[in-house]
């Protein structure tokens, strides 16, 4: 329901519009209108206490917006639990443009609004869809969206609109919010504080509200106490005697100003007769503002139509096409003024007249509010509403419905089950504290073993989400053990989660990976011939850890072959591909690593699983680095940064750190490594600690700082449970130890590396093992091994490893005084390293070439003019240009970068101008070429 002060208030309110200067605020709003008319986007938050004039300023903005479309919504406190209620109100008039959106976004919005069924959409995909919808709607005419009482929007709508406001770029769209105290959803947006009136305006407004005369000192006291708040100046004097006014409104600050204003409205309500007051309470209880609905409920309560006259004459509310209160505090005061029994009667009447087919969730909420004692029928109805909310992606709403259902459940056992469901929903909605309280309530009731297992599972998932790697594996194993006798499939999946969590956070885990793997292998096995992909993955991981690589690698390979075939449900792939891809790295299978990493990103993009996309991109970054496709890595790092900015994901940006190290940008790389080691050590995550140390060892080896490389590689390889990066660090350790004159340490690492690579039989693993063993060998044996390594690595997607094999072979040949043969290998090493962008290794090869009496031949710069022009592009223009060059459409580029297709077109126009071209096809000629255009896949 809206505030109608600016259009239909009493005379004093209309006067307030003329008396209030608000020059600064009006100038800011005028600039917003002008910017949108010029095709620019704007976002603003009007911040101020109730009654200070935020709604009036929104009304001013609406009146100034000639030539623009204006969409105006307001949050309603009683609708906070209805998922996407506010967003639907804003977008409903714009849905004619829905077909212009990419299919995943279109489907997400249809599902969120309940237009069509579908899997629960990712919240960030909904945000992209709304961004695109507003952009498309603003095509014919600029669009200004006004959101009043933001603090009372449902959480799903508030989060989405905050996301959209931060992603507006070159769209003729403005989003202006009014909020008492902006929440985290609006963090980072420009804010305009709206304070009280200037003294002269406050004085004049108070004069207009008073009947009779009042001492000057008392007026000064009133203005001081109200701090110039227009609503307080107008409303607080109402109903007070001259004696009360003479004493001011009480001690300053004794009661919050909003509370005193509401109390003033309460006094006005108390002056009404019973029926008009009850009509006002009824209207306050129905957030839709539908007058027909309210009058049907009024008839059931015996409230006659003439009861409206006193409340309309008092200008507390208006009955028109919608029921509108003068101010939200009037509505709040009306609702709070009703005794509990009266409120239940009011909600019961509203439930009776609410259509169960078109509005089942509002019906359920009214029935719940009308119920004083536990009622299974009402609880079940709320539970069904929660299911609908979850299906639309409204996790906060689902949690609220489930929590209310739990409170109304008469049976203690069923109440505990619903408490667990509510806790699960609260956890998914990002409210872990409330989830923990609900779990405690569940544990207080009678619980079966399955319920206890669910509680343990949820506690493990909550610990993992909170970054508590020491508790997570233990809690998940406890849950898995409970599930064994109850649900064998769920037990296996939980063991797989526990094992994955232990690998990622084993360093301070209360239970080791070996213990988890043994427990998993002792659990109920999948029936013969009925093993699912995650069952095979669990068997492979557990066998690898308990029995070693000789026995474990074939089991992991069986699982990976199932995932590579791709004949699995999309949901199952999205859930487990990250673990499967990690296993491919563990067993040196870079062919599977490549296939699975690419598919994981493709599926996450196609399904709109934007919450999973950062994890998928991180694994793909590593794969392309391994392949020497640094240009693709740079694009993925940019995409990761865009996602991180848009979604505020807490996942560290491993890609930027690793790319800097491989490129030899030592200053930046060392800074990032130090930051990551400190951060991950604090969290106690083994995965996070071993990776930066491994990265440092690569960088130190490239720089020729072998003692430092050895120290870093030992730190990484000591994290044996980490498998992947501990394994990779062994090769770095062997190279660094040999160069540091520590053959004993190198030999010990070689023994481990042999055990880990030979069972895999992959070209990558065999090539790295042969190259490392060559470092410890002499004469013909060393040369044979170097050639063997180059042969293996030439057939693998491992150009970085191949370049280093040529480098080490060339260095060995030079020390053997075979200069001409050394030059051949060093020139190849330099050529690959320089072409890839491995600057430190290229410089190392160049130094070795100079030692043979030959200088490295630099690649000649080509097309200097276009390159210089390309360097004039901004970071976002360069991103857009590269993706357009690689064949992506504007909507696809927008999805990658979390901007609208219109903004993409705007940036492309800038690119064309700066590069002096007129079409996308010319981008190939003007942008610096680089490998990895397959990224479009």
C-alpha cells in the first residue's frame, strides 16, 4: 500500500509540498532524470527516518520524469515472507519484453514469478534476467524505477534489485530506493541522506498544523525534539491539549521518534468508533490493497460500508482502485491497535475470501495468522507454500513458511522434522544463526535416527559454508554413519562430501582423509551393476587413499570415464563435476581434466548455475595454464572477477595468483601468494595453503631461486592428503633440490613421484616423471630420459611442462659441453615459453642461450598501430571486444560479464570508434591474437 501524502493528503500536507525547499535533494533527483534521458543509468538510495520526506521526494522525481516511463512499488511489512512479491509488482507491466531475454534468463524469471514450472533458478540468474528485462523495457523510452520502503521488501526482491542496481551500466534506467536504514542488499550504492527541514520551513509547517497560538519557546522545543521531521511536526500535536503541548512531547530521545509518531496515529485511531477502527485494522492486515477483497472480508465481519466515511474524512486511508494509507506508520499503528483475538478474526475473514487457486500462499499465511493453537491442516498448508517458494527460488520465504508451520504442528515428532526442514531452508537462505536455533529446537523433540542423521548432515554443511574445515569432515562422517542403515545412497553421497571436504580442509581437520576413506569403503556398497557416477567416484577416491595409486587409479579411471561420457542427469553433473575434475588432476589425467573442466563451465553457464560458476572457472583456469593457453586464462580470470564483483562470492581468486606466477610477474605474484597463505592459514584449509606454496615454487624455479623453490615445494608436498598440488609440487622439489645440490632430498621426492605417476600411464604423468628422473641421472641415461620426457609431453595437452623439459634438457646439454645441441633445445624452450608468456622461464632459457654464445631471437612485434589502439581500450571494453572477437553474441557477452546486452552494444560502439573499424569481423585484425578462442564454448 502506498503513501498518498503527495497526491491526496490534508491541506497541511499539501502546504508542506510548497513549504519544503529540499533544494539540494531536488537537484540530485533532477540530475538523475537528465542522465536517464541522455541514455545513462543511475542508482540512488534515499536514506532517512520515517516521516522525513522520502516518499515526497520520490513523488517529486516521478513528476519531473516527463518523457520517461515510471514504475513505482513500495514494500509492505506483511508481504516480506512472500517470495518475489515486490519484484513481481515491479516487473509485471514489463513482461511483454520477456521474450527478448536469453532462454535461461527467461525461464528463470518465469519460474520465479510462478508463470511456468521449472527447476529452482539461481538467484544471480534471476538478477541478470531482471537487469535484461529493465534494459529491454527502457529501449523505446527511458525507465525510472522507484522503490519505496525498501526495508519491507521480501528478501528475494531486495537482493535482486540491489544486484541489478549495482550492474546497471549503459542502460537508460534509474533505480531509486527509499529506506529507513539501508540493508546489506544496497551496500555500495550512492546514498543521499534526507534530514529534517530547515528551521524556517519547520517553523512554517508547524504553524500550519496548530490550532490556536502557542508560546514561541514551546514551538522551538517541538522543532528541536522533532529535528525538523515533517511528519512529526504535523502529527505529534494532534490530539494533545495545550497543557501537553506546553510541556513538549516528553524528554528528548525517551521514545524513538518513529514510535512517537505512531503513537500519535494511535491516538487518532482511539478517537474513532469501533466499526471504522476495525475496518482500518482489516485494511492494515491485507497487504494487497485490493478493495474488493477487503469489503468482502468486512461483510463477513459485519462491518457496514458506511464505516469507511470516518476514516476517509480523517484522511487516514483512501479507498480507490487500491486501498492506500496516508503513511506506513498509520498502517502499522492500525494493525498493532487490534487485540490478538480481533486480529485472528480479521485474518480468518481474509482467509475465507482469498482465492485458493490464484493466491494459495497468501491464503496460507492468513490462515496461520488466524490460528491460535497448533493445527496440522494449517501447518501442512504452510509446508506446501514453502515448497512452492523453494521451487521459485525464494529460499527466505520458504524458510519463513516452514518455521511458522513448525510452530503450528501439534505432533512433537513431526514438529521436529519441520524444524529441521526450516533449518535447512534458513541455511540455504544465508541465515545460519537462525538455522542453529531451529536445530536446537528439533533436538529437543523426539527424533528418529533419520532425523538425527539429517541434523548432523546439515551441521556439516553449515560448517563447510562457514569455512570451518576442522569440524566439517567429522560432522559429515557422523551423518554418513547414521545414514548407512537408513539410506545407503545418501550415506555414500555424504561420505563423498566428507572426503571432498577433508581433502580441501584436511590441515586442521579433526578426522583424517585416511580414516574417512576407510569408513567409506566399509559402508554399504552400491548394488552390482547399479553403481551411479558418484558411487564410482567415492570408490575411486577411497581406494586411492587407502590402497595407494597402483590399486586406486583404475577405480578412479572408471568413475572418470562415466563422467566423460556425459550421459548423466544435469543436476548430478553439476553437483559432482568439481570433485571428478579434481580427481583427474590427482591421477595425472589431463585429458579428462580438460574435458571435464570445459563441460563443467558449459553446464553451469547453460543451466544458469552462477553460484557454481566461480568454482568451475577456477578448475578451468588451471587446465588452460597447464596447456599453455594463457590468453584464455586471462579471459577466465576477467570473467571470474566479474562474477566475484557481482555475486560477492568468498572464493579466493586463485587464477590471478597462478597466472602472475607462471608469467613471471614476481612482484604481484609474491604479494598475492603472501596474502593467500595468510588467509588460508587462518582458515585452516589445506587446499588453500598448499596451492600458494606450489605456485611459489614454480615462480622461484622460473627465477632461478632454487633454495627458495625447494622450501616452498617442500611445504606444498608435505600436505600429502591434498593429492593434486602436493603431487605437482614434487616435480618442483626435485628440480630445485638438484639445482641446490641436495640430491638426497630430490631422490626421496622422486620415489614418491614414481609411485604416483607410473600407475596412471598418462603422457603427462610419465613425461614429468621421466623429466624429473633425468635430473638425477647421468650420461646416456639422462639423455634417454630427457628425450622420453619430451616425447611423452609432446603428445599431452601440457605445453608448459613441455617447454620446461626442453629447457632442462638444453641446460644439461650445455653442461655436457654440447653447445650446438644445447642451442637447439634452448631455442625451442625459449620459443614456447615466450609464445606462451612464461616470461621467467623464457628469460632463464635466454640466459642459457647466451652462455652458449647465442642470443635468443625475439619475436618481431606485428601490427603496432592496431595494438596501440587496442591498448587505448578500457578494461571492460577490452573484455567485450575479445568476447565479440571469439564469436559470442551480445546477450552471451552480457551473461559472462553480468551486464545487459544494451551495455555490451554501447561498449562495442566505443571499441569500433577507438579501433577505427565498423564491424565485429574486423576485430580479428585489430586485437592482439592469442590462443584460446575456444573459450566461447
